[in-house]
């Protein structure tokens, strides 16, 4: 018999990078900061998080090089420990170039998980 929810464990390496992001959704535009990044998604600090299941067009600016463009869907919205709002996002259909550049950034700045 289950004894409660399982604790979250990361399936992929994550990066402690903090990347500025531009968001486009529902005819609106916004800005935020993408953190805790893996190849499958990340956490987006944003003033007014979009609703769950909203599809976002995103532009993310890495420390060097051209911006990365991709789509993501909102998994959940939540307030974080510092009182800021944000949402967990899952990346959708990354191009091989974008996936390769993200993998490089993550590997270069990966945070080891216990």
C-alpha cells in the first residue's frame, strides 16, 4: 500500500544558470528569468505566471551567442521561497541546434544532485 507521494528527484542534470527570457503567449508579451534548467524544462520566474497548459513561445539569452528560440508548456504555477511567483515549464520539440546549445550550457554549469 502506498505511503504517500514520492519525493521529487531530478531525471536529468540541471544548471544553476539564470537566463533572461522573453515570453509570447495568448497575444501578450512578457519577460522573466529561466532558472534550474535541464534539457526537458526549467523554472521561469515571471511576475504574472501563465495558467497551466499554456503554450509559450520563448526567447532565452545565454551568456554568449545568439538567443535560443523554442516553445514550452506551463506545467504548474507556484510561489517560491523568496516570495516571487513563477512556473515550471516543459520544453517542446527543441531543434537539434537548440538542444545542443542547451546541453553545452547545462554541462558547463551543471549543479550536482544528491
